[in-house]
C-alpha cells in the first residue's frame, strides 16, 4: 500500500544546483512556502545563494557562482 504524504514530506522542495566551475550539489532544501505564485521557482535561487554565502562565511571558502538550478527528481 502506498504511503500517504504528510506535512513533513512537503515542507521543503529539493533542488539540484550546478555551479559555474562545473561542480554540482544535489538536494538543496528550499522551504515550499517560499515558492509558487507568479514567481514560480525564481525565489529558490536567492534562497540558495543566501545559503551559499552563509556556508562560505563559516568555512572561509566562498562558493562559486550558480550557473543553473533545477528541481530534483522525485523519488
């Protein structure tokens, strides 16, 4: 029997990020409440860039610029 989706399953949308240097990060989480409406997935880029800045500040190594963002395939 298939499992019903719960609220916890839909709190975040997962994105794959490709950077300009060719590296890739999968399953970056973005709150689903921030997406949708007229902008669609456009706010995800700003959220992921903010996450990258924070990670770069913590690690001392800035992340490369984002080349593209796409939703991760669902399981």
